[in-house]
């Protein structure tokens, strides 16, 4: 970087330099339930903390609804809650103490619905990212019963998840390549801005992938289609992506995939060699929800962790 760009006045006058210099990923919230999949996610938490120089806080939520009937009948509810909180505190303070020393990584103990409390703490305490596994390595068929699914729907900040934490290892820290799946709507601008800033902060790079629905679902999936066979729809997609990149201030490589959207995006992910897939969520929570069917599918079936923004 040129000497004048290192001048703070120049940095703050230039929005692109200012975004790159600001460490906007600086606090990671790591929900723990002491399960094997949760333990496996520790490697991804440490990797992300190293990439971004971020602080990590562990959170455990004691859910009174999960108490056994005997525990509630044998004594007053307040006593049962107090006992479970004491046990939870002891387990939380001892959990992964070597990987996340208590003196460096705070421990947060809460009570209530786990997903609600995780999203609330992340919002109230200004966390930049939540990192957690999906239950038992996969989403259950009824996703509304999944704590991870509820966090994905309720949390304001990006959420990194993995269905394969127990069976795959994270890439070395030196490998900093992401795949960013976008549509053509205005919400993709927000995703591209995030990807550009995250890549700048981590000194990494990302590739954009967009899937064009093929007219015949029986045709094979095509990646990096040559100019001679591109349809008008594909050319329009490239033009729109170029426009979004100009607005977002990014200059990433673009890959256009043709085929059924789900299969095309998953195929692009499998052969990309990336270490994370970035996808967008709707900014609107509530009845409509932040997630759509395609987002659930990508989180569930991606061959590597998914960062939902």
C-alpha cells in the first residue's frame, strides 16, 4: 500500500479503504451444548478467530422446558433452575478450556429458549458472527424444531454452520477462498458488500457463482458456459452481476452455472475448492422468515461450512 494510503486521513476519506481497514468481524459467539458436533466446531471457531483477529465468547443456554418431569415435581421450579444453572456454569467454565482459555474467552450462561437467547445475546452484545453446528450433523426433517434453524432465522448477524463438523477438518489458515452464491435481486448487493469486506479483512478472495435455471431439468449442469452458447438470460445475468459488483465495490471472478438451481449451486460448490459458501438471507424476520427453501437446502447439503449473511 502506498504511503499516502497509510495516512489515516486518506483512509477515512476513501470509503473502500475505510471498509477494508475496519475490522468489522471482531466478536464471535460460539453456542455450546457440549455435544460431539459442538466440540468439532471448535476447530472452525479457532480458524475464524485467527483469520479475523476476533475475540471468542462461549454461550450455553439452560432451557427449563427440557427439564424432566421428576426434577420439577420433586422440588420447586426455582430450585431446579438454580441447580441446573450451577451445573451449567461448572460445565461451561471447564469446556474446551485449553482451546479457549477462560481469561481470554468469556463465558455467557443464560436461561430460556436456546435459539431466542443466542440471537438476543448476539444482538445486544454486538457480536459480528455466530458459529455453530447443525444438530446431529444434519437438519431434522421438521426444521422448525432445530435450534440452529431458529438461530438462522432470528439472528441479525451472519451465522456460520456446518453439517459435517465431525467428519471433515477445516482448511489450513493459509487457504482463504470462499464461494459466494448470489441471485440478481437488490439483497445480493448486501451480500457482496459483506463478502468484499470479509475478504479484505482476512486477506482472502472469493468467487461469485450464479445459477441460471435451465429450461430442461434433464440437461447436464454447465459451469463457465462459453460465449457461443450463452442465452440472452445468461448474458443479462452477467450484466446484472457486473452492476452489483460496481455498486458493492467488489471485483470478484464470476461463474455462471446452468441447470436446476439447487443442483447447479451444489455442483459449483463441490468443484470449487473453497472452504466456505456464502449465501444471503432475507433481512426480514418474522412470519415470512429470513430463510427460504433453497437456503435451508444449501445449509444442509453444502460440502463445507455455510456462512449465511
